[in-house]
């Protein structure tokens, strides 16, 4: 669908580590602790903060595709 294509395009434009973090959280449904270990973040709180920043960036990008 058009929405899925826009999300895919925005995720690719987002780049790492945001793309990886969001995929691990939303698609692989890993916990914040698991993501912290896998990506080398200090702790789950750091992951939570970074996820928030990445999600906001993705939302801004998607508004540009509308």
C-alpha cells in the first residue's frame, strides 16, 4: 500500500542506528534491555530516550510524504 511504501522509504532515509532500533522494537518486539545489549547502549533508559527521538524524526519525515 501507499502508506507502507512511505514508511519503508522514511525508514531507509532515517539511517542507522534509528532504523535498527525501531525495527528491533516494533518488528522483532525486543525489550529495551535486549535492544540495549544488542546495540551497545548503556541501559534501557538510554534506548527509551533514543527510541523517542527516532520516532519523532520518523513522524516528521512521514508528514513530508503526505
